[in-house]
């Protein structure tokens, strides 16, 4: 599968260590494919990149509920 590192139309799980979240991430093969955009993932537990459509999901966090 040659498209494993292609970051278009993918779902990527991230952890709190990846925050603040931005797309593209440094490990993407095409990390410079579009301008870096910071995504707010903390409140909903997921975020969609407006440039490439990659969906990011925050691992280990409930999708509903608030912090403190």
C-alpha cells in the first residue's frame, strides 16, 4: 500500500503528547503539502483539517464531558 503515508482522507489518532495539534504533522510524508494549521481538539475529542480533510481523534479522552 503506497498510500499509507498520504495524509488525505485519513483518520489519525493522537495523544495529549501531540498537543497543540497541527496539520500536517511532522511525520507525514507530505508534511509541507499545505500551510500549518492548528486544530482545537480538546473540547470535542476530534478535529478536521480544513485543508486536506484529515480527521484527528484524541485517544484516551471521552468524546463528551468537560475537564475540571
